[in-house]
C-alpha cells in the first residue's frame, strides 16, 4: 500500500471506545458482537494489552447489512401473518389490519386465538363444515328425486292416468329436478366466484 493509501485507510481506523461514540452502540454490545459474530469486521487486536481496531466503514456496512436482514425477516413475518389473516378471515382481517398495527408476535397470538375460537365454535355446532353440508344436500336431493319420481307412478295408478299423461308427468318432474340441480350448481359456482374475487 502506498503512503497515501495507508493514510486514507488509517483515517477510518478506530478503537472500541471511538467506535461506540461514532455508532451510538455501547461498548458492551460491540464486545458481544465481536465475540458472538464471526463475521463482525475487526481489523486487529482484542488480546491482552492490544486494543481492538476497527475500520468504521466496514463496521457500518456490517451493521447496515444486519439491520436490512432483520428488517426483511420482520417484513416476511408480517406478510406471512397478513396472508394467514386474509386466508382465515377474508377482507375482515384486512380491515382489522388497517385499523391496528400489531407486532408479528401479537398478530400470531391474535390469529391463534381466532383459530381456537373457530375450533370451539365448530365443536359447539355453530359452524357448518362445507363437505358435511354438501353431503346433506346431496342426500336430501337424492331422496327428493326418488320421492318425486315415485310420485308419478303413484298418481298414475291412483288416478288411472294414461301412459301419455304419465310420461308428461314424469317429464315435468324431470324438468323440475334439473332446474333444482342447476340452481344448486349455480349457487355453488357463485360461492366459488365470490371467494376468488
């Protein structure tokens, strides 16, 4: 290194006390970082009778990098919580988010409490499980179809309906059943569209 380059480099070399003054970080915290973090930039020293020396530029870059990493972790945790809130509570969760900013830990606790509340409501029969409702509706519709189709036979026998009248009655019942099935299908389709929106 030339004398000018050495002088330029030495201008940024400081001891632990000076580094604490410049960065506003206590000497105790700086010592902990030096011992605990292998990547903390120490120029030299740190043994008996030999003071630490640090290049302030390298320390600043190290602090900036670690602060950016910590900020990115906090933001990722907040985004994860926001996504969970949106998934579990829909737009209501987003409104709550705008009304009150919580720490990531508080958000996790709030979401966990809501999940537990939903589980309790389900155990108490206050929440319907979609698959159970679908199965019940399918069973009811199947029974209704069987009863209505059987009704055509019963009416034909009871009122001595002609074959033609019986066929017309079965066709009307069939159309009614198809319309009911279409209405159920379109209601399910609307629900899926509303959720996707």
